[in-house]
C-alpha cells in the first residue's frame, strides 16, 4: 500500500508540474505576441495615432478595376477600429479627367493611383495597402472557415463565357471562400452598388464575430502562415499582429461605416455623390482629439 501511495503521489506531482509548465509556456507566448503586436505592427508610426490601410478588391477581366475598396483605421491606444466602405462609383476628379469614378482610378493609375485618389478624397495619409484578386481572396477567407450568413435573395451570375460563376440561394447557410467572394461581388439590379456595399458590411461583421470565437493566438498563427495578396506592403508579421490586436478590442469599439454621400443620376448612370462635411466628421473620429 505504501508503494502505491508513493507512486500516485509522484504522478500527481508530475501532472501538477506539467500544468504549471503549460501555463508558463502559454503566458510566454501571449507575452511574446503582445510584444509583437505593439512593436512589429506599429512600425515607426507615432504612438496613439491612427494607422490607415486600404484594401482593394479587383474586378474580373480586363482592364481590372477596383470593385471593392475598404479603408481601415486602427488606433491601438484607444483599442478602436473603423472600417470604412468606399463605393466604387464614387465620383472623383482625376489628374487628366474630370468626373472619374473611384473604381476607375485603378485601371488608369494602378495601386498608387487608387491610394492617391483615396488620400485626396479623405485628406489623410495611407501607409499600408493590400490588393486582392478573386483567387487570393477566396483562398484566404476559406482558410478562416465557412462563414454563416443569411443570403437575402437568390443570387446568380454568368461570366463572359456563359458559365455560372455565382449561384447562391436565399436563406441561412455557411459560405465557403468562393461563395463569400460571389456574395460580395453580386449586384442586385434594383439595389445597385449601395446594396452590394451593405452586404459587404454585413459579411465582414459576421466574419469578425466568427474570428472572435477563436483564440487570438490561433488567428495570429493562421494569418501569419496564410497571408497572401496580389500586391501589398503589409508583411505577414504585420498582418498577423494587426489581427491579434483587433480581436482584443472591445466589440463596441469596432465601427463599420459607409462613406457619407448619396446616389445621384449622372447621364443615366448612378454615381455616389459624396458629402464632404460628413466625410470629415468620419475622418475626425479616427484621429486622436
């Protein structure tokens, strides 16, 4: 009996030490990631200031246009993020052409031209960017897992060859990476661009809520390993650290906004006519006062 008690006592002590070791390693990993998020992602920017990143989703076919434009503003000190959707049919003034649409800035000036157009529109400095085509977007979203969404209506679309490239049915369902891409691309004949932007907002809210169900360390590793874009100046480390930070922000500090404005008909085409006063109010919210 005495030997048996001693054996169990040793097992208990070993298990206790193992638990302490695991907790210690976990604490060390969390500390390391916290350090990475505060130093690696911030770079040389001023502490407490907003960091802007422009995400550009490219259209299919040629010439490629900026079908989707999302500007994010992250303020680590305030633990706050703004996600600003920029309608592609926003009317802007190009260098050599008046009444140019924002989506067309990519076809004429590429990534730099698009960033410059957004900077001039909002009067800010954008330091980070990432450009995605359909394949890379579908792949990255797919790595994060299927996203549960309510699809508001049947959505179908055929490409130039006549093949169906969007086929979604109305109702609650889990969207794969490819389905998510189709959901975001689809334009309803009645709702037009603004309807697509609203779906974009709903989708990324659902995606963020889904990501919150995972451990921050898990999401950090997932983005660190799979981050890929057609063009970007965001390193894998910066992208992973940003995700780690954002998932630690209070949910009420994550804001989704559509660029202030309204639809106006211009020669039979619907354009997004901006409201400069309201835009500056939105930009002001992202800057330390």
